[in-house]
């Protein structure tokens, strides 16, 4: 999800005081022995926990990748569940080291809140979910609807723009926590549930009868989702974004957690990726095998996507999140 302008003043104030938070995040993380990762309060496929408290998802994998790059151990992560409203405050205050919580990259967040987005790990767009018996096949038919959404997100702004630009009336039914939104929609307190399309597919499986609901085809916004760090610490920013880029490049090169041991040597690009040539790990403040450690313990981008999003009950297609070489827009700068 995302961030509403009503919280910009608070976050901006925190951004001003962010200088009091140590800029040497990598040193701090090495000292405490783990990465503190801010995640959602439970979104299947992205950041979700089971009955034993084990976290999984593509956002979780980003933090595990950073831990693998630093410690050679992807398990050295602790997770802090955060609502949309409190996520930026937690990052600004230093409570967390990375925010990896289905968060949209926008101009305000990137320039006014003391934050840096370290890439896009999922390209998304806002959509709508309705009950099949409502008889609606397009968002253009939703005039007069009661719309459930989450506070502290750009979802509210997007839906306001959409209804206003199409001359339609609607009523907002908003809640702070995502599970509250799902419960309200499931109880019939609103006609429509709107959030990122990925979130709709993920939340639909929580409904009493998921088969009674459908996601409309309309996409009304661009929602590039990715990990976020504080401004003013280029070393940590670089390590976070290159951990993601490592996973994308590895998929493009066909290097997986299963075959990495057989990929050593040969292709110069592979040798650079695996730390057999160059000083890329040194430049990032970690070991030469930083990227190989990520691939071995977390997998490449495609493995993470397949493990978390392409399986039942989500079955989310790669779509635009396919590699650029396969018709998508997922693309990483080269390691060289």
C-alpha cells in the first residue's frame, strides 16, 4: 500500500530530525548482528507470517537478501509488522533499517520525507474487487458505491481522482489496518474493496468464500513497489539496491540456488556476479561473495516470485514483472 498526504507533515518533521539517526547503518547492523526489517501486518505473497511466526514473501526476501549479503546468512533478520500509517515513522526514527512493505515509489516520498527507494521489486496498479452477484464488470459501473480502503495510503487519493474524473459519486469506508478493511468488505459494509491488484488477490483468499468475489480488469494507477531506506546513508542505500539487482541479474543469467555451484568460472559477467573478479563486494562494504550468498540462500528474482506469488492460492502471473528479455519491464543495471 502507500501513503496519504495527511501524514506528510509528520513525516517531514521526522525527515528534518533524521540526522540524529546514525548514517552508518551498515556498521550498526553488523554490530547488532541482524537486519531490522519493516513489513506489512500480513499480506500473503509479499510479507506474511504463519502460525509459528515464520515470515515469507517477496518483500521478506529482499531483507533476507541484504542479510545474506552482509552476514552470509539470510536468517539474520528480525521483522517489525507495520501499518501503512506508521511505516514511514518507523523508518525515519531508526526503529527499522529497511522498509520492505509493498510501498509505492512516489515523488513526495522520494523528495520530501527523507527517504530513498532502492528499486522496484514489484510493478503493480490499483484495482477493484467486487462480489460477483453485484453484476458489475467494470469500474465505470461503480457510481454510488461504498468503497472500502485503508487509511494512510495513496489508494484513497487514486480512488478520489478516478471517481471525480469520471463524474461518479461514491462513499469511502476507511480503516487503519488492512485486516479491518478485509473484514468490513467481507461483512458487506461496502460494495467494493480497492487497493493494489496484487493486494486484492492476496486478501481475497482471506474472505469467507473467495470464489464469490472477482477482481475487475480496470487498473487506475501506477504502483511501483519497492524497498525503502533513509536518505543520507549512501553505503546502506547502495547495498540495499544492489541486493535486489543481484537477484534480477542472476535470473537473467540463469543462475539459481540449485545450480550456482556449477556456474563458477567461464563467463566474465558471471564471474563478476559471483565475486570471482572485481572488487564489488569491497565497494559495498561486504565480502566478495555477497551476491553468491544471496543466490544460494534466497534465490534469484524469478525463484522468489515463483515461490511466493505463482503458487496456489494466489497464482499471480509475472506480467510486467517478467524480465525485460522476456517481454516484461524488470531490469537491473550490470555488475561491472
